């Protein structure tokens, strides 16, 4: 069974930083053509896309509200895909999920999520 595991969440004050990591060894070590996404779900809201990175190409994309603050990384060969989050605001609070989209077959694998809490 493919496992996708997030780590690195926690609580931080507004203006602070956190780094999230997504591990999916059964997928990452096989170097599949895939896109790895980070989503955020605030309480009572839908799950919204935050950022994505293509492996092995390395191209990235971000939603407008995190551009310049968040950086997604994790090139082919690296064991995790990380999301460095700087200058956090209370609006960044939520449960963050990693999704691995394997392009061949269009299969998605989700992690269970990790909590990020930003206080003012």
C-alpha cells in the first residue's frame, strides 16, 4: 500500500516560519512522472491548492496568496517534497495535505494531513 506522510507542522506566531515535508518512498524512489501538491484546508472550508512541483522536471506553481512567501522543493532523487513557509499569517492556519498525482493512469495518493496553527 502506497503511503504518503506529512511532517513538520505545528504552532507558530504570525510572521514566523515552518517547513513541511511530504514523504512517499514507494513513489519517489521509483522516479515516476508525477506532480506533488500541497493543499490547505481551513476549518469549515474546502481543501484548496497551495503549491505544486513536477518530478522529474522540477517546474513549480503557487497560488497567488503564497507567492514570495512559500517555496516548494523536492527534485527527482530527493526523498521528500518540502514546503518552506515564511512570513506566516493567521490565514495560513489549517490542515495541510500532500497529494501525489501519478501522471500515468491519473492516480492520486493523499496523506492524512498535518496541522499548522498560526497565532496573532
